[in-house]
């Protein structure tokens, strides 16, 4: 059990002037809401990070936290890993980025594609959002069709098509023409998927799936649903895109490798940049040739910082260190952590979901966890020195060992029990 009762919680009381919300010259916080990313939001202004080392992060109050947020799962090797820092620094000292190709792109392409043996080529971008946006355009360009299938609650970044997956709550500001082209299928409703496609088989350009969607409470997509999606895509000439921005870490060949399914395009990001901005679309040569500039009429793809040497060099170091044995070691640490938390929270009506090195505690049976519960669990975890994502998605990193994983499990279970006790009062 965690004995650490120190609390650094910041209240949002109007009487306290919070340094995070420092006012600008016109009386507004310098950043909208005081945040540089809306996805940081945890209900009240959070302390900010000042330093990270290995699997620990320190905040501006001097508080030490176990970093299981890992910048939203991207720091697979934790903070400031020496080999990654060295690779990035070496690249940076030769110039941050250039306007002609660089060899680091080839190196990362080779390392990534060797993990995706069914796919032929890759294009790099600066984020998962960009990768998904490009994959959808490649699918539309190659099929000449427009409609896209997503699963309800899936999250694929903040491009307009991707936002439509989240439903009406996420599509203010997105043109109707965009949302009209997106069909949302309930998670694991194979019959719905089949009917949607068979009612208009020539309309669909792509099916896009995240096999372990965090926004849908980290519920796994069923084998049956994935197999059916693959079969229907093949039969009707639809491009199957598997979004592995988060899940690539879960197997030596990604989570699609664990399912034994071959996508036509695979999008990824996060871990493959070693902590630097990155995204990638990997795919079959025939599809990837859509962005081959040597072909007349190819689709536009650019990005001033796409394939920049620092992200590529850091990413190559990260993939090299993330060996098959490390994938397995982290996954089994995660399995044990889930089991131990589950044993302690089941009685209070909570459960722990996830796979391998990803875990998340949620009220049992829920698909969509309400924001207030998420915020309460985040703060209860934080107060116990455990840093998760605002949705309380926890990810392990390679600097962690069994002692740290046990500590994560203890702190998480304590936090869940505190939230559940609060609910009962
Ligand atoms: N796809 C998935 C499955 C994601 O989880 C995310 C981000 N968490 C994205 C796409 C978007 O990636 P990024 O934040 O790098 O734009």
C-alpha cells in the first residue's frame, strides 16, 4: 500500500492566483484556458512538469511521480534515455532539419518495416493525426470513393474525418459534408458493419480500426469484428487501415500482428519517434505509390518537418532498443499489474482493462467513462505519486522493473478505492 499522503493538489479557487494561469497583457491567460493542449485537462489546473529521468517526472512543486503517462504512451523508454538522447543530440548537432532527404529516414523506414513484414513502404509525418489524415486520403485517392467507416468512440486524432468518430460532441466546426461521409459502427457489432458495407459496397474507401480504443474505455475489438472487416474490405475493394498510433508497442509486429490481421495501410506515431514529434503511414506498395512524386498525378504529401533527422534518429534508437524480449517483458509486467489491481478493485465495482503494457481502471462495464470520474481518479493517483493520462490510461516504459510495476499497481488500486469510497459517501 502506498503510504505517501502528501498532496499537491491545486484548487481552482478564484482567490488563489495560479501560476499556470498567468495573465497576459489583456487579462487573458496566455494559452486558451491556461493550456497548451486541451488533452492535458484534468478538471483543475495541474502542476507542471519541470524534469524527467527514467520512469520518474518531477513537477514544479518538487513532487516526484512515477511517469505512467509517458507523454500519452509515446515515451516507451521513459524520460531522457541515454541512447536516445545521444542519437537525437548527434543528429541535432549536424543541423535540426534540411530541405533535401536524409539517411535517418531510410534507417527508421527500414527498422519500422522490418516489424511490419506484410507492408512495403512508409511515409513519415509529424503526428498520428497527420498520419491518419494521409492514410484516409490515400484510400480515397486509390479507390475513387469517399465514405469511411469508423467505430463509435474510436479516436484517430483531430483531422476533420477523424473527429467524426467521436460523434456529435466532437464535430462542432466540422462541415456536414465531412461528417456525412463517415459511418460510425458500434464497437464489435459485426452485423452492423456487414449491413453498412453491403448496403453500399461501392461507396466505401476505407475502414479504420483501432484494435484497443482508449476513448471507448480500452475495450478490445473482437477477433470476429476484425476478421469480418478484413474479409469485407478485400471483397469490396475497401482499404483496411489499422491505427496503431498507441498499440504498436504491444507486439513485435504491433497489435495487428498479435491479431494475425494484415492491414492495407497502418498508421502509427508516438513510440517510433523516441519522444520527438512523429507519425507514419506504412502500406502496400500499390497504395503507397499514390504519394510517389515520380508518378504523374500523385497525391500531395509534405510537411516541413516530416522525416526530420532528430525525430528519425531518436526513433531509430528507440526501435532498436525496443527488442522482442523487451516487448514481452513489459507486457508481462503489465499483465501482472492488471491482475493485482483487478483483485483489489473488483469488490468496489471497478475493473482494469488493457493488454500488455497498457492498463486502465474503469467502473465495471462502462464504455464511456464520465469526465468527473476520470478527473477524480487522475487526482487521487497524482496525490499518490502516480502520473497517468487524463483518461487514466497508464503505460509502462522499459526503465521500469517489477518493483516499479508493483508500486504502480498499489497506487492505482489505492486511488480507485478512494474514488469508489467517495462515490459511496
Ligand atoms: N490515433 C490514435 C489511435 C491515437 O491514440 C492518437 C493520439 N492519442 C492519434 C491517432 C493522434 O495522434 P497525435 O496525438 O500524435 O496526433
